[in-house]
C-alpha cells in the first residue's frame, strides 16, 4: 500500500499530552492517554462533554494540537513564560507542519484523526494566562482534529499524514462521506 504524501508534510513526534477535566481548570501533563473515537482525549473536558467551546460542532472540539516551536515563539514574542499546557491544547508535536493537516487524515501512534480546522487563539486564553497572547498566536494556534479510530498514545509516538487509501482501509469515511474541514483565520 502506498503511503506517499505531498512534499513538506513529513512525520513528526508527539512531545506532550495535556488534559483537564473541567473548563478553565489548569491543564496537567500525562505521559500517555487514550484517544476515544468520536470523543477526544479520555478524561479531558471535551471528551467529558464540557469545556468552554463545548457548543461547537462535535468534529471540531474533540482534540487540539500545537507545535512545540510555536509555543516557544509565542512565549518569546509575548514576553511571557508559557508552557505548552498554558495554550490549552491537548497534544504538542514537533517536526510536522500541523496546518497542512487540515482537511487531511493523519495518525498519532495508532489513532486515526482528521484535521478539521486551524485553532485560532482567543481572549479566553489571555484571561486564563494573564498574558497578551492573541496577536502572537494568530498563525501559531495549532489545529482542531476529530478522532476516528481511538488508541492509547504516548509521548514519543509518531505523528504522520495518512493517505485516503490507508484511511479507507482503516474504516474511515471517504469520498462524499469524508469530513469537511472549516477554514478559519488563514
């Protein structure tokens, strides 16, 4: 089976997993967790049906990802101490162009996900951190993804694009039934 993907969208690595069970509560880092199909990260506020943005469409609120280099760049630009957990994103990656995964299938370890939209920053994040982050995060906010095949994931897991053919072979909806991403804040 071919696993070719477009240039510039190679594999990366999962470097952190963050979750919290309640909206606005501090995020905590865990070394491993379970991604639940159709729900998100087990134990996280959105998988539990809560969260500040719980009213958004199900496919858009299940999981968030951000690049570790973007977190560092935002911290430097904003002049703030900022951990990946402070961004309120669930998965932290390195070595993969996350925005290129919007509208595409990808895997984190053995889990199959679909990139639904870019995850723009919000003033809610500024209220929680006390730092002026919106401007610095405009093009560095990461992405929202939907979980189609769950699996246990751990730090160090590969993050890689998946072809339509491979996604179909794993039972994902393709063709006219394929998820439709939403374009926000290009």
